[in-house]
């Protein structure tokens, strides 16, 4: 199946949309890292950009969690490496919040 060719305007709009999504995700990751947002607030976000973010990237944005620890935590919490925020089940979401956001 071939992708239909895009006009210059369509391509420009798609690039602008992709840049806006990357910028929003970067802002969310930075806010998590700095403590301006809690994990509960991020998981409750209605933003499509956040909902499509990999859970692994979200965990890596938390203070003191790098790639190795995020991978280990995903295993402990029984969450697939490729799972996106919107694909989290209720129990997976609860386990994440219990672990990282106990006040919610």
C-alpha cells in the first residue's frame, strides 16, 4: 500500500503538527522532572500527545529514573516495554500511581 503524495501545504502542516506534539511531550517530561506535574496529573491529561507517549519515556522523565531502572520498573509493574499511556489498563495505572503518586 503506497502513501498518497502530499502537497507542499499538507507536508508543511504535518511537519508543524509533529513539531507541536514533540514540543508538548518535551514540556510534560520537563515538568515531571522538575516536580511541577505529578504522574497522576499526566496520566489524567486529555492531551492526545501525552496519551500517545510511551510509558517508558514517562518513567524516564521522573527524577532519579534512567533507562535501566525504567525497564526494570516496567517489568515489576507488568507493563509492556511498548505500552503507550492510553493503552494502560486500570490495574497497571493503579500500580503506577501507587508506586509514584501515593497521594492520589
